[in-house]
């Protein structure tokens, strides 16, 4: 019986040793796999960073091209183009004085904007409505004038109101 106990104890020690060895192997494999995953993650992160950098560069370039194109468009705007643009904006956004800014009448544009926002707030929209009506009238006047008459009156003659 003592022999049996010793043999059983040896068997248990062998099994325990095998289990420890198996656990070490499994831990080693898990460690290798974790390292592979970490390396893959670093590689993917590097690629993502590179792609994001490329995208940012393309976005900057596109924005620059758009800004240059918009500047060219406004610089090339002739009397007729300003007439139509100012007329339509006068009708649609006249209360904000946008059409005045288009024609270069900054003081008048600021006056219309201030009356709309400040006076309109204190008078429950009466000031904004008044500026809207003025903008509507001016927009219609701009669009009904001939190109030459519009150019001479508002761009050469610089008549700020009506």
C-alpha cells in the first residue's frame, strides 16, 4: 500500500508537471499571438495615420482650389453679373443688406444689418420687416434696370439707396 501511495504520488507529480509544462507552452503561444496582434495593430495604425495625413493634404488642396476659384469668380464679376447677383440677393436676403455688400456699399450694408438685428429685436421684427421691404424694392429695381443704366447708376455713380 505504501508502494501504491508512492506510485500514485509520483503519477500525480508527473501529471502536475505535465500540466505546468502545458500551461507554460500555452502561455508562450498566447504571448506570441499577442505580440503578432500588437505588431499588426501598430502596422494598421501606421497605415491609418498615413491615410489620414494624405486625406488632410487633399482636403487642404481642394479648399485652396475652391478659394482661388471663388476669388476669381468674384473678381471677374462684370456689371451684369453683379446686377443679377445683387438683385436676387436683394429680393431674398435684402433685410440683411447682403446686396449692398456685393455692390461695395459696406456702410449701407452695415446699417441694414444693424437695423434688422438690433432695431428688429427691440421692435418685435418691425425693423427687420422694413429692411426686408427696402431690400425687396431695391432688388426689383436692380433687376429691371438695363445693364448700362445699372452700371452707371450703382457702380460708377455709386448711388447707395434706391
